[in-house]
């Protein structure tokens, strides 16, 4: 029987292992644990709260379909509220509903929000009269947005939304790799970017459909269902780390930190880019060099349980974003109890504040108590938090968010091409390559299993 070794037990690796087993291969999954990577739920304030991602996109098929296959689709819930705020010019202001990844499609609604100054709104309005020239090749998101919408809209609308999702700086993030929807808009042939985004919104036939889903028990339930499925399919899981990948005649061996080794006909590397680079360097030097050059950003999530009476404002949304130009410690705060009301009782509110992004991570060097103090100071100023938390959790994710620089997809293609030539039975996938979100990682895991098995078939 063909034996596939999957190195890495995040969502991508778990799906790759499952799909290879479904296809009939014998599979070993290697990961020191905990399985699930950055998808993790843990005990908090008498309940369970996610430590990183708390939902996945509902309008792309991979997440929902996987939940259906695992039998947990009936447990999916969507956020109770859809609107969010932006802290801008000294107040929390509603993010316009008519927007696509921060690009406003109703300039009057934008003007009424107060997020931008009157000069900033006027600059956005002029975008409708400027002939849209598609960029030559890939550019940064910020380069395009500043040219089309002006600096203020780029900094107070697009960067907090898109940059916040990716813990990045849109002046340094690839348009094509990070926001393909906006890359398609700018190349669509419309007269302006706003008009192109208006057309995208008009194409959505059911705006009442959920945007996000999550298992009611938290995203950790998805990991638990995957792990149980692997066990049922007799996938062998080794709580160890891979230290080397070596050729063994026409096949391979994966050396483990514990001193053992594992034979492999095919290998899927679903680990961070730097770790994959070290394993691949003896066999595919160019791929290793390109992988090692992918930068990462660090973040922390500070979860707080506070008495509802300690917050002197209505929590009328899912939370708020904080533009980089505001100079705050926090980059966002999720009003978890409003977003997911089934998680807490009436008297307690859960909040999750995000800290850190590419190029702005000084606060992450603070010890936990000082970091929490800085977060509480920001929350006092922005959302009128007056009381002390009854429970606190700091989840640190060091070097956890890959940053897609302009030209990223070309470099990923070069990585795949080098591996196809030098080591076709080895596939490298994961959040560092073709998408950060859970559905993108599921899609990459499925593709990795297919590619690894296809390479083995071609060899035979």
C-alpha cells in the first residue's frame, strides 16, 4: 500500500492526511502537538473560547463541505450581528455596510459614518471620475488604494480591515495574493474601482445569507472532528517533530526528533515556511531559499471576562477595528458576547483584543500583566470599559502570520516548479503559500493529497 507521511498537524495537514486516507493510502501524521495549529479552543471563564480564528467564511464551499463530511454541519452557527465599528477621529463609527474589503461602494454612506474627514470623502468621490488603469503585474494593496481612494481611505478603511485580517501592513501586502477579489475588480474593465466593487456586490443575490460560520462549541470542534475521523480511518499520529527528509532509493525517509524514522512513498510538508525550508534544503535549494524568505508577523489575543455593567456603552456590533494611524496598542477588539451570544450568560461580557501586526509589534515584548494593562487602557478610551476583568487569558502567536509581499504568487509557483523537478514526491502547502483562512487551508490540504498521490502514480 502507498504510504504518505504528512508533516504538520494544523488544519492543512489534518485535511491532507484525511484525503490521502480516503484515497486509499496508508498515512502517518507527524506533529509534536497540539493538533490543529492555530485553530484552538480552550476553557475560559467557565466556558470555551477560541484562542485564534473564531469562524470561517460561509460563502466559499470548503469549510461548510468539510463540516458536512464530518457530520458537524448541523452544529454550525453564524454571528448574531453583522455590523462592526472603526475607531477613527476619536470615536467608534459604524463601518459602512456598502463596502468590499474596505472599498466603499456608497460614498454618501461613507460620508455619514464620520470615519473620514470631509477632505477624505471628497478624495474618494473623485475616484469615480479617474480612469482606472490596471496595474502592471502585482503591486501592494496600499499602492493601489492610495492611488485610487487617497491616503486617508487607505489608512482608515482598507488597512484596518484587510491589514487586520492578515496582521499586516497593506503598503507591503500583495494585492493578488492577499485580496484576489480586489485584484479582479481592478482588472475587470470597469471605469473605476468603486464601480467594479459595486458590480461585485450587485452579483451577490442573497445578502441575508451568513457570511461566517463556526461550530457552536468553537473552532476546536472542527479539529476534534478531524482527529476523530483520522482515527476511524486508521491514520497513525506520531507526537514528534520531523528533523530531516532523506532519500531512500526511489522513496523517502522522515527522520524524527525522538530518533526514529518513518518510510514514505510521498510526503506532504504542511509546516511553517522556515521549517519546510530546512527540510527541503538538501533536495530543492531554490524552493528552500524562497520559502525561507517569506516573512511572518507576531500577534497576541487578550481575552477578557468583564461584568456587563462595567462597559458604559451599547455593544451594538461584532466589535471594532483600530487603524494603524491611531497609534493604539490594540488593532481590534471583538465583542464576543454580542457576536456569539450563546457563549456567555447575561451578566458577563467576553472581549477579545488583538495586539501586534507587521512592523508594529513592540507591545508584544511586554510581560503579560503590562500588556493587559495597555489593552485595558485602550479599551477604557475607545469603548468606555470602566471595570476590571474577572478573568484574563493572553494567547501569544509568535511568528504566526505569513506576510504575502508583492510577487508572492509567482514565488509560490517557482517553489512548486522546483519541487516538481527536484523532488516530485514531496509537496509543500500551508498558510504561507496560497491563503491564510480556514477554507484556503482546507483547499490546500485537499490539493496536497491529490498532488502527492498523482506524483506517485506517475512514478509507477
